[in-house]
C-alpha cells in the first residue's frame, strides 16, 4: 500500500501553538537568504519517549513575486507507522480516516493545528508505494534479489543508476525524480540507521526483528515518486488524475497499479534469461541451498561440484572413468546415490516459483500482517 508521503499545505491553513512551556521545541531556522527561508520542527523528548511515531515538519518561505512570498508547511511521515509503529503491517482504504486522525493528533502534540478536512485535501509533494512479499518454499529475499540483479534496470526505466547495497541484500535503481528499491526487509531491520534502507526504525519495529528473522523471508518492493512532476506524469499515463490530494493517493488500487506497472516493465523480455537451472557455479549453489533447507555448507559445496563435474564430463559414465583410479566401487556407488538425490531435490525445485509468488502477491494485493498473517 502507501508508506512514506509528503503533504504540502499553505501556512495560513495551520495554527501555531506556543507550547515551549510544555517542553515542545519551537521552529528552528535551518537556512535563510533574501528570497528563501527553511525551518524545521521536531517532536519533544517527552513525545519521543511516548512510543508514538511523529512526522517530520519543514516550513518554507519563498519569494514568488517582487513583493510577495509563499509560505508552506511540508509534513513527511510513514502512514503505517502512525498506526502500527512499523511499516511491515500494511494499510487498507478503510483506514484512511484513522490515519488522518492520528496525523492530526501528532501535529497537535507538536504545536501545529490543522483541520481534518485540510489534511484530507492537502497537496501531495511525494509518495512511496510499497508491498511486502512473503516468500515461501525456501526462497530467500537475497536469492531473489540476486536473480533480479541480472536485469539491466537502467534500460527498463529512465533511471540513471542501479546498484547493490548492503552486501547484495538490496537492489536500488534510481533517478532524481523516482526510484525502484527492492530489499530484504527482515535483514534491513537488523541494520543500523546509517546502513538501513528504512532510516526511521521505531523501537517497536526493531523488536519485531527477532521473532520474524526466524520464521519469515520478506522481500520488499518500493516505488518512490520523489518529485511531483514525475508523480503527475505517471498518474496520467496510468489513467489517474494528476495533482492528487492526500485522499486521492491513499488508495490500494493506485498502489497496486503502480507497483505492477514497474514490476511488469522490469520483467518484460527477461523470462527466458532469468529462469531455469544456471550452469554458473554460484547460481547452482544457491539453487541447491533452496532445494534443501537443512543442508550444511560443506555438503552444499560438494553437491555443487558434483553437478558441475557431471555436466562437464557429459554424464556419469565419463565421470566414473575419470575417478576410476581413485574411487572404489563402494565410493562410486555412494557418489552415484548422492547424484540421484541431488537430481530429485532439484527436480522438485521450480525455477520460476519465486517469480510466480511475487506475481501472485501483486495480483491478490492482500495487506501483509505481522500477526495472524
């Protein structure tokens, strides 16, 4: 569904309360020129200790004429964190009113009063749509990311760069106006703020890591529309109205359509080169690890070498002749038995299954839940 969003409202639609006596910090000036001012406002230490999630507020004052200025407030926040203190649990359309009320409450605690209607009608400066995809049958997020890394993403979108991050646990393709980020969500929870994709880890979200790390493999896909011009052009292309309000972007249908568009565009023309049993040693090793969830590292290396040797030797007969002087009949029959077992395990592994799992999740688009999922 929707994750991070940046709303923009005119200054005159907000009432500023002086709560410094209650420990609420004032607005802090960050930059100033003759034509521009930037201020930020942070939650109080007491608010942070409450365990609640708070938005980031930025005030802008820009000269838009010889004698006139435009003053706006930008409100940046993760919508699911407002309700769940984490962004693994996903939202539905029916929760919009609850999100608006939670945001109004957090703003009030920070000394900024904005009406419910003005929040609903607020202009959207940027939006991130996301989906948590729980992988099944032994597939890991890192395995899928490695497969997706074979695609030349730069040619699929108007993206300037694509790169792996965090030891191959995330794949990022981005331009200034938009980006596509696919990463191992559970592994990201274990990383520090400087290295994680999600820079706003809540205490509750970090506490989710330990139980989930033992039971879940979650691939997270995010489409980040970071500039309004790009958001508008994409909305028009997909049949949506441009210049959307908060109410208009908060819609499962839009999230599903946009993520599916990026996924389908990325995958188009890559079916044959991405899937199937690769002869590359590292890919074969990954497939053996997926096929047998209990296999030890040393045994996995042995099986990989055996399969590659069989391929290079054009079958078992030539391989046996190569080993004839070093292997007794008993040793050879054990190797042959191992080869048969490997074949059965790989035969049960469906090379396209991870792709089908992602495709089905994007089609069904059911909200992911960390509890009773």
